[in-house]
């Protein structure tokens, strides 16, 4: 009877932990969306709201960590129960970092709004949408313990890396065209990098869901994508240089 | 007798876990140092070795995670013992990320070596040294359970953020001076950002050491430094524009 009571209490605690993750995931999704909107619409007020809301995610992480450590200490879970608690710890850390990337993008959107508009900014919403979809999918996969959905989201990170790499090259050419584009384009590059990193955290969550459900790490080489790190882009030959034979 | 044996075995396991962290920390430090050297000396071979060695850190993380989860399941530790195991999990994740930043910087140094040398590259070793010092200090603090040392390292992150912010502004002016600087300078910006992020992970480790020893989170607002996200840098008025009255 007492044991049964303990099991029930533990199940309730696990459910509460799982709900906290879902709520936190919702906030992280909303932050990414708002940050991307702030960039696209040059909306400084919205950016300010994103910066203010970031502490919510820190608070969620603290709460989940506290709860998880308490459960480990008091309930001493094993097997899938232990994996549940560890998964909550990991996912909350990934969501908190995702929020940091959204907040940094919002910060940069405030600088961008004071600078001339540049065309490649339009690629940011595309990257943002993809990140949001990945985030939504891995969170749904977490709620439904759906490994296939998690793995599908994991594979989409390649698409995101490709978007990032082509944006990177495009942005460099804009910078070369006109020095007034350099500062806004630099902020755009970092915003794009933030989104690419947020995508990495979504894939981390997919890996955690896989481990939670299957009890084994997700293996198989996903081609790691950021090809931009190797990029060598040269400007058009300057007018004052001989064009060659 | 059996209980005493269990306690002793657990203590041995904790010591092994702690040693693994120290070893992993040594590899992470070496990776940061080598990556910075590869940038400074345009040493493509060294960069290649950094990229190859990165999998060691992944392997350490996997091993530490496996060991920690096994200890949580079998030993069901409480109090400071539980914090020991959780700290190992967290620190290994931070070291693994630090290694990722070193590897990405090494990748970029390969691109840089194919491009004209740019002056602000000299600020990178300064940032690199600071990151290494912070990393060394927090790892020493971990080994010695030295909270004061951890907090001192934590505070140095501000210095790193200041170095990063001034490098950021300097690099933008170089880009504006000559479009041929744009690609190398962009890689430099990301390398500097990588080092700034590695510093953030060192501060995470400091916080973990604090929690491990004191049992309470490290509070007190450390002014979060990346002021470059707000930077608005304008080029000199272009020669083809009227200079104004």
C-alpha cells in the first residue's frame, strides 16, 4: 500500500516534470518566432519583449533542475524512470540555450533597425521557420515518445545547415558590394548562426528523445553541415587592379 | 562489512569519474591552445590535427555520461555524492562544447590560411590565452573543490567579453577599408565568437563547482558582456558621396 502510494506519487512527479518541459518548449518556440519577426519587421518593441521574456526560460530551467535533482535524491529512479529524469535535465538545458540564441538575435535586430535594410535579411525568416518546425516536432516527439518523429526532425538539420551556408556566401557578397552593408550584414550573419545553433539544440533534443524511449544513443552519421566555416569568398577584382590578360 | 565495501567501491568510482573529467579538461585545454596557434601561425597541419582530435572529447563525454548514469542507477547517491555525479555530467557537456568551438576555429583557420593575412588576427591569441587560463582555473577549482578560485575565474569572463567587443569593432573597420578583408575578417569574427562562447562554458563550469561544493547556485549578477550585439559601426563617408557642408 505504501509502495503503491510511492509509485503513484512518483508518476505524478514525472508527469509534472514532463509538463514543465512542454511549457518551457512552448516559450522557447515563441521566443524564436518573435526574434525572427523582430528582425524581419525591424520591430524594436518586439525585440525588447523577447529580451525581457528570456528570464522565463532561465526560471523554467532552474525549476526543472531543482525538481529533477530532488526526484533523483528522494525517489532514486532506475531504468526508464531514471532516463525520464535525465532527459528532462538535458532538454531544459537545450531549451534554455535556444532561448539565449533567440535573445541574442533580438538584441541584434535592435542594432539592425538603426542601419540600412539589406536584402539577405529575407532569408532569416526561412531559417527561422525551419528552426521552429524542428523545435515543434522534437517537442511533440517528446510528449508522444515518438522516436520516428524525433529522427525525422534530426535529419532536417541538414536542410538548415544548407540554408545557413548559402546565406553566409550571399551575405559576404553584399558586404563586398558596399561597405555600408558591412555592419548590418555582420549582425545578419550572427543571427543566422544563432538559428543554425538553435537547430543543433533541436537535434540534441531529438537525440535525447531517442535515448529516453529506446535506451540507446541515436547513432548513424548525420553529415555535420556548417560548410561555411571553410568558405573562401573573394571580391570581384577591384577596379584599380589590372584585370589580367 | 558489505555496506562498507559498497561505500568504498562508490568512492573509487567517484574518483575515477573525477579523473576522467580532469583528463577530458586537459584535452579541451590543449584543443583550444592548438586551434588558436593554428589561426595565429596559419598552420593548416595543426588545424587538421585539432579536427581529428575532436572525437576524443566526444568519446570522453560518452564515457562519463555512461559511467554517471550507471552510478545513479546502481548507487542511488544522495547529497554531495549526487551532486558529484551531476557535476560530472554537466562539466563533461561543457568541455565537449568547448572542443566544438576549438574545432570550428581550426576549420576556419584553414580557410584563413588561403586568404590574405589581416592584422586583427593578432588579438585572437590574447583572447585564446584568457580562455585557456579560465579553463585551467576552473578545472583546478574542480579538482581542489576550491570555490574561491572558481568564482575568480567566473569574474574574468567580463574581461573576455570586453576583448571580444573591441575586436568586433576593430574587425568591422578593417572590412570597410578593403573588401578583400571581408572574408578573412568574417572568419576572424566567428573565431573570436567561438572563444567568447568557450569562455561562457568555463563560467558554467565555475558555477557547477560552486554548486558542487556549496550546494547552492552561484548568484549575484555578473554583467553579461557581449556588447557587440548592439554595435552600430558606420563606414567612413564614401569618396563618391558629397562630404556635406
